[in-house]
C-alpha cells in the first residue's frame, strides 16, 4: 500500500503534502481570477466605472449639502442683523427668501419662525400665519414648537380667529419650553374677553404663582382686581404700619 508522503517540521511535527500545497492553491486561484479579468475586461471596466461613479456621487452630494448649509448660515446672519435692528419689513423679506431658497436646511426651517415674528412686529399678522404654521409642522424641538405656537396664537388673535388662538395656546402649555408664562397670560386675556371669567382668574393666578415678578405680573394683578379678585401681593412689596404703630399697612413697591 502506498503511504502518504510526509515532511518533518523543524519542531518535529509531521506535515502532509496537501498542507504544503495550500499556498500553491492560493497562487493558482489568483491566477484564475486574473485570467478571468483579462477575458472579461468589459465587465471589469463597467464594475470599476460604477464604483468610481458612486464614490464621486457621494462626494458631490456631501459637498452640495455642506455648501447649501454654509450659504443658509450666511443668509440667516444677514437677516438676523436686520431683525435685531427692528427693521421688520426687511428682516421678513430676508428670512422669507432664505426659507424659500434653503427650506431643506436647518437655517431655512428656522427662518420661517423669524419671518413670521418679523411680520407680527410689522403689524402684518395675516402674513405671519402661513409662515408660522409651516414652521410648527417641522419644528425641530418642543421648545421651538412652543415659541412658534405662541407667536401663531398672537397672529390668529390679531386676525380675529379667537378659537384658533385658544387652540394654539392650549397646545403650547403642554410643551416643555420657555414661554409657558406668556402662553398663560395670552390665554387668560382671550378667556377674559370671551367671557370665561373663572378660567381667566385661574390662569392669572397660575401666572402669578409661577412668575410673581414676571414681566406681566403687574398686568395679571390689575386684571384680577378688575375681575373682583384680591391679587396676591408682590414678594418685593414692603408693609409699614401707619405712624409706626398699629394700623392699616402701606405697601411700598
């Protein structure tokens, strides 16, 4: 019987002939691949061309996106400078143009909010409504959504859409953001004008409980007094007895 040829490893381990042949088989496979490539040059060239084109497309898209974001950032800065200088009409045009040209970018979306606010400040609530409505539909965070809804409520109220304004404020109060107190005051004013006295009183009290020294605290106290309710005193008020003794206190603010 013929025995399998073996070789001795330097450390004494015996290797079979087929183990020694493995590198030769790899070389043989490489040669077959090379030969196939030579016989199918057209297929290989097409595959390489497709791969290169895909890489160029990805690079081109990345450059395009980055370029649009940079242009949108510059346009936003320019319009915001007008906004800070209270040039409302010019700011609105700048932000509206940015939103139209770069709507798919973060700055383009945010521009709709600023364009709406600029229109409000220019006493053009009718123009503010569609801008703010579109922004709310794609607001990137609950805080920004709340800001948009409070602004939209103001625009709707100024266009006599009281029901729409109330809905926006109700929804704004459910969001985590910086304008909860402002939403409370706006909603209280709407409820008061609409004859919902108890609801208005509740909202004014809630505002004063949360913001006793807020920017609308004086308004809330005044409206509570007008509605026949004794408002809570300001925490900064001091009371002094008349004549330095017993008697009615005098509030000094």
